[in-house]
């Protein structure tokens, strides 16, 4: 599946090519700490390839600007969205979200499994994403905590 945002921005299925898998790994390794929630920087490429081939997400795209890989976005079966874009391209986030939310619909609500609408988790340190999410109609519904042993 491919989603065309405009003549410069295209979203391609990550699993469609080894080039996309490699690019997604490179992007993963460049993520600043304020983007990380559950990911670990120690992930090796071979483990990344295995993860991608498991097809863990409902839809998973690499974001390309003029054929350069600049970010990734995925949708889970629980109607959660994962999003990352290089900081220098954050200005494209709003148009990307508006197109995705228009083209991809959430799965029907299942009690104790998913919301009826899409949700997104972001790091509490990521104020840029928070502002953009508010701009495209996102509303805060919960706070998440982790217990360290």
C-alpha cells in the first residue's frame, strides 16, 4: 500500500522492500531520547528485520520526501498510532496526520482491547508532537506511568 500526501511526500509500506526496512532501521537508530517510549537503542539490524517480517502492525509506512526516508508511522490492531519523523521535517507532520486520519479508519471498538478512535502515545518530553497532535484534533485521555523495579 502506498499513500500519496502530495507530489513530494509519499508513504510506502515498510515491508515492500529491503530498502525500506534498512531505512526504517537507520531512522530508528537516530531517534533522540525524547522520542523513545519502549524502544531500546541496542536493537541490532538482524533483530529489526525479524521484527519487521513478523508484521506486528496493522499498517506500517516509511515516510519519504523526494524519495528520502524521513520518518515512519504505524497503526496497531489496538488502534494506536506510532509516529516518528526527523526533527528537521516536523513541519510535515500536520499534513501527514490529516491525510492518514482521512484515509485510514480505526478498527471497530472491542471492549478492553481498543478505543473506537485512534490513540497515540508520546514521550512527556516531546512538546513538539504534543502541539501538533492538539492542532489536528487530538485530546488527552490518560497519563501513563511505569514502575521501575
